[in-house]
C-alpha cells in the first residue's frame, strides 16, 4: 500500500471514530450504596438523550425501575449497567430500586 493511501485510510478511520464518539449521549453516573441511589436526584438537560451509568457498590443486586421512564433493569452486586433515557420533556421522572423500594428512591429532574 502506498504512503498516500495509508495516510488517507488513517485519516478516514480517525474521522469515522471521532464522529462515532461525537454522537454518544452524555453520561451521568448514578451509584447504589447502602441500598440507596446516590445522588437521589439527577439533573439532566431537556430534549437530550442521556446514558445513565448505574454502579452498584452493594454486594446484593438491585433493580433500576421507573414507570415514567419505562425502564426496568437489574444490576448485580458490584456491577455496572448503562440505562439510556430520553430525549425527555422538562419535568420530574421518579425511579426506584424494586428490591429495596423503601430505601432506593430517586428522580431525574429534566430542565
């Protein structure tokens, strides 16, 4: 392969990779600790898809559940899961942990 073709291929691959990452939704970290969501309220932008990174620091599983967000996903003890939401209109969207609903409660505040 000629140096010119190699340079063109390298440029094409780097541009394609950059575009793929540019289209990724913003990530917001949500931790489960002591059967509670930390922080209990997350502020996210309206009309934007976001990727919640749910990290379970507890040894037991928990479930991220929200009727308003139409999401229900288990995260094993010590595990991490992505939860994609949105784009959402402005408002408050509650979520809870189905295994400890009395403790694991939170909300997305969309502004």
